[in-house]
C-alpha cells in the first residue's frame, strides 16, 4: 500500500517526517512511502542506502500554520500538501498523512479529495484515553461547528465503522455528548439527534456526560465540532497539568522522592497512555481517501504510528464501508 507523507508539514519538518518514514518502512514491509516536499531538503536527510520503498515527489511551496487554509490551498498549487492531495485524487496513493496546518488538510480533503457520496460534512476524529486503557473515539473535533441532526447521525455511522475496522472494537458503543443522560436533556439539536440515533443500526447507549467518558462508558462519542474541540483541548491540558502536579509532589520531600522511584515504571506507563505519539493522528472521515492529521509536534515515532493507523484504515476498507453504510 502506498502512503504519502507531507514532508514539509509540522513543527519539526522535514526531519521528523523523514525519520518517521524510515521507521515505517522498517516496521511495515507492505508499505511504500512517498515523501512530498522540497526534494533537496528531503534528500539531505535520507541515508544513501535508504529503502527503495521510499520515494520523493518534489513540491516547491509550503503551507504554514499561520496561512489561511482555503486561500493557501487555492493559491499554493505547488505546495507539498496540495501536490500530495492531488496524488490521492489521481489514485497514485491510498493515504495522506500531514502534521501541518489542520484547516488546510481539511480543505484539501474536501476540495481536492472530495466527499464520499451521501456525506454532507466530513468529521475530524481522534482517540482519547480512558481509565480502562481502551480509549474512545471522539468526533467531530472541529471540522463542523454547527452540524444538523442528520450530519451527527452520519458521524455515528462513520465512527462505528472506524472503531470496528481500525480500533478493532467489536460492536462499539455509541454515545451522544450531552449535559445529562436523560433523553429529554440538552438543546434541540441534541434532542432531535437522540431520536434519530435510536433508529439507526448501531449500538446506541444514549446520552453521555463529559465526566463519565474517561471511565469508558462508550467507545465512540458523537458531538458538534465546537464541543468536541473543547473536550479535546481540555483533555490535553488536564493531562499535562496532572503530570506536572504529580512531578511537583514527588519532588517535595525525601520520602516522596523515594516513593517516586518505586512508582517510576507505573508512571511511565501512565504517561505513555496519554502520549499523542502513540495514537498517530486524527482521520478526516467522509472524504475520498485516508486523510490523516498528525499532531503538529509529531516526532518520528508519532509519524510511524500515523502510518500504522493509515495501514489499518486502508486494509479495513473504511472509505468503501462508509459509502456502503449510507
């Protein structure tokens, strides 16, 4: 399978993207990597004897984080992201991974890749940690701030398929993010969506409150992009704050330092469970092809795990199954 990496996207581009590609071909023998970006910069980072499963497609422009997404995609025709998206459209690869401008990736996915027939608005999804270490899929996390009930139902169907095929969850439990678990809770959007979800061929467990999600009450959480983005950023910020608080307490006295040494292996496992690099990236569900947004600060391991995620997306036939479900 052929997977494109936007070599110029991300805080540590192109080095992390190139090194992550080397890790990917080493760990996944069925993968071919196409690095798209400024050729001379990419070549300078590749060893002379690198795998023949890594190739380069030259692109002379870069879309930066501060660029306005729609304008950048339309004007920077020879940017690494636009060139990569066109390769997907032309059938030269099955997946695209970028750690660059999130809005630009979503724009390229919709304008160049195109929506799957029947999908009104794509959704950006991500996996967040739970106390049972299984995690949950959250969508939408910012692609569609003001969805309709019908669009949220489409998100539920797409989330079900992604959870089954990529996360390997059997009969995933689907929950609707709300301010209470009762059927009558929430605004009109939530009430109308609840009624529609009850009629779908999914394992709908009803409304879920934000405080219960980390306990693993469901496998997929459906919400509007506004709420989802807040949940995502609060989770990231809270995880970082908790780790800092623990570190401060562990260093507060000699006794706590001794306890910290004993707890060090457990703390490492806990930190790993909240590490974005272990997830790989956030798929844009509902477009033609696998468009995956890696974290802006992705290191080589995160890029490799994004390739792992793309492999599962492709081998699971997620795009075709989403189209069929509609």
